[in-house]
């Protein structure tokens, strides 16, 4: 049973069709179909149920999928250990992260890391927090850097910390020189907020509810990057952590304002890896760099 066949098989299982797997892998659909047929012939079973709108795993396919993940993780481990004979001269780091990290902090750390270790290659996949964790739990990413709302099975936590949410404003905003804002202060200006299914909004809405405040944002967006131009060009305020906007804050393109509320406006940050997996040296080194760029972890005095 070849690892290529297993990779194709798992991609079809994840995407739900050979056509979708072909697009994801950039491999001809005929080649994927042939590998699936070879697997079914080798195992003498049907791995997929062919449906009018795609393919779903059969009971035998579900069993193979559980073992295939483990086989591929072990195969990748062997390859990385062989490459590590050369130290950090070569290697690959696969990162899954939510948008709050992909906008600024991760690209910045990658750029600094690349300057020291130019032979390391990176793959960054931006996903909602739970999906980033799932990618790691399936062995399809080395680490997830994400916001966590609850404990997750199947992953080891390499870093556990919190980050405060802040208000962002243009440097010329009437509140730009304030030391701190209350939630009610924010209601006097147009608000730009993430959608209700984001961790930012869940925490913010809970804080508003605790103070009996009703929020009607002028702009709601499911990507943080859509909020920043609105803030720069208006009297509006946006809500997020400082992590996605470290560079604009450093260049004074926007300003950050702490928010005072009865309910803490904090979110949990985690770096996660597949449970029990020994990470390659390149990934370990990168995790150290990311940890240094994040707030002190919960078990370390600030």
C-alpha cells in the first residue's frame, strides 16, 4: 500500500469527490481514480459509496482512513528525521491558523526565520479556529496557531495564553488620545465588528449583554482585513486583538485603545500539535519563535 495512494484516498474522503480532490492536489482525476481502484482491488473491498452528489466513505473506508492518517504521519516523520541529519538546512513547516494570526504575526515571524534558515519551506493554511485544530488532529498540518474556546481532544498544547481585545481607531479619531474606553463610549461612534460566529464577537457580545448594552454595528464582516480600511477612513472603531495589526500599529497607521468592561475581553490562544507526535527540529525551532512573539503563557509570570 503506497503512501501516494493513501494521500489520494484521504483527500477524496475529505473533499467528497474525485473532482474536488483533483483540484486540491493539482493531479489528474484519472490518476486519482486509478489509485482508488487499485486500493479497492488490493483490499478486496469498496472504500467509497458513490452518491449522486459525491462520494462518502464506506465502513471499510472509515476504518482505512483512521489507519491511513497514522501511516502518513509516521512516513512524514521518517522523511523529516532523515532531512534533519543536515540540521536546519532543509525542512518544511505546515501551519494552520485563524485569520487573526495570518494577517501579520505569522508572516512576520516566517520572514525573520527565513533570514536565519533559508532552506526551510512554509505552508500556511488559514481556517476558522476549530478547522485549524482539526487539520492538526488529522496530521495534515504540523501546528495550529489559533483561538481556543474549549479543550480539544487529539492535540497537545505547546503554548497556552490569552490576549486582550482592543478598539482600533484612526490617529485623527476624537478618542485617539484616550487612555481607556468603556463599552458605552464605543456606542457613540460607528462600529465595525466581525460576524457573530467569530470568537471576537462571541466575547464582545457577552460583555455587552452583561452591561445591558445593545450594539448595532455599521459594518459587519467575516474577515478582519475588511474592517481596517473602514477605520482608517472614518470616525469608526473596530474591535480585535493587537496581534493582526502589529505592523500598522508600529507605523502609527492606526491606534489601539484598551477597553474597560465588567466581563474580561480576553481570548485563549493556543499552539497545538498532533497528540504524541515528535515534531521535526524545523517545526520546534519555528514554534519557539512564535512563542516569543506571543504574550507570556499562562504559567509564566508577565
